C-alpha cells in the first residue's frame, strides 16, 4: 500500500477514523490549534503545575538519556517537544506522530521555519503504531497518555516499539480518588482524563517498564521509565 504525503507529513491513517473524546476532536480545527499552542496549553499547564510550559518542555526533552538513534514523540501536537528533542539530540532522528492533520501541518511549518533537518512527521493512531517491534531508542508522550481511549493498548504499543532498556518519557495528569465536583463534571463533558498514580505505576509494571525518575507538582506528573524486558 502506498501512503500519501500531505503538507509535509506522511499520512499513515488516510480515510480511517476512530472514536476520540471531545477535547481531541477540537484539535482537528486550525483555529483551535493556534489557540491551543499560544494560550490553552501554556495557561492550562501553569494551572496544573505552577510551572512554565516552555521551560518544562525543555526539561521533559532533557529526561531522555539516549541522545543517539531513533526517537518517537507520540501525540506530538504542534511539535513543541519534538523540536526541542531535535535540537537537544541533533545526531538522532526524531519522528513526530499525531492523529490531527491540523496539528501536524503546524508542526511541519514551525520545524521548517527553525531549519531542523532531523525531524519527520507522520499521521496515525497511537493504538496501532505502524512500526516494527524494538524500533525506537526512546519514546516521549506529553500531555496525551491520559486521553487515549484504550490506555492499556497505548502503553502496550509504546512498549512494543521501544528497544530493550529504551527510555519512555511522559508528562501526564494525576487525579485524586475522589475528585472535586467540577473536575468530575469537566471530565464527563470533555473526557480530558487523568490517572490515579498507583494505577499508572501498576500499568507501567505490567508492560515491563521500570520507573527511573519522577516529578510531581499539583496534578502534573513527569516520569522516565525504561523498558526492562
């Protein structure tokens, strides 16, 4: 099968669709993409963590231990983390992977504007990654793992395509066992999602990940895990 190249990214998901939560559906519209990158994500991130989003993007990229090889930035959005990884690891090939055409179009434009030569973008589903087992030296996923319809399948796919001892670097959202009413209402309406920390750690263990480092600030959680076998 031949896959088309659209606006600078390889479309591995042409004509196919899968159920997505409302908050991800919004990400398919170009005006929302611009607001997301400039306002929504930085403000939301600060509320969740009390940290600067641009500074934490750099920190998240720096969590990757393997700076040589092939790196997958899963659910890359407009490529903020993707481009930071590419600058930090210029001898690596970085693949930005997302389901939203609008996000990928913006990621391609910004990457070309910055003159980065070691980045490639692809469109597809995180639940059926189109890569062979043990392909990547590192996988990052920032702000999206809690959104996936089947989180077990997503983590299983990350484990499958990651090489033994490879890094899995993730930024996600944690919630209390009994969240406030407004959080329950917002989650019911938008399905923005969050993890319970003990459940997330159990899921990592089930898919052969050893937790190596972690940082928590309010509901924001950043960790690095290594594939153990």
